């Protein structure tokens, strides 16, 4: 096993985030780099936590939701609790997004209707002679 460590700039570059983001996760107690002078050195487990937090963010999970799922990691029990929790969270996100999608589709249909009525009104107005003619 290797004692590989990562600098803050290496992780920021790898994950496409700012060093400030990584320091924020440290301030929240989500990762625990060791210090060598002023330099932060992150462990492979810190790297994995950052990766999982960012993956959760990409699928719409809050930081708290991501951390709750990550903290359920329990390889001794095949991670069943973690997996069940993640499935529940994903299902809830999916249902919320589908509701939002339906709402957006309804609003777009309403906008189409209003636009059609306005365009028809303009056509009707163009066909009617004005009082000056």
C-alpha cells in the first residue's frame, strides 16, 4: 500500500474546482488533510470523499445529503444502508425533477397559447381597415 498524498492544487485541478472549495470542505470537517508546515496533504480517502461530494452535487444532492450518504459507508455490511439511502435520495430527486418538468411543460404550453392568440390578434388587426383608410 502506498502513502500517496495529494496537494490542494492537484485535487482542485483533478476535480475542476477551486482551492477555496476544497478548503470549505475542510472547514466543514468533511476532509482532514495533514499539515506539513503551511502545506496541506490530502489522503486517498480525502480524495474519494471530495469525488463523492462532487458527484452528489452533480446529481442535485445538497452537501448535507451527500455527506449523510457518504458517512453510511460500511463495507463490513456490504454498504446496504448507504446504498438504500442513496436509492431513496435518487428517487426523491427524480420525482421532484419530474414534477418540475411537468410544471415547465405546462408553462410552455400556456406561453404557446398566449403567443398564438397574440399572433392571431395581429393578423386580424392587419386585415381590418383602420378609420383613416
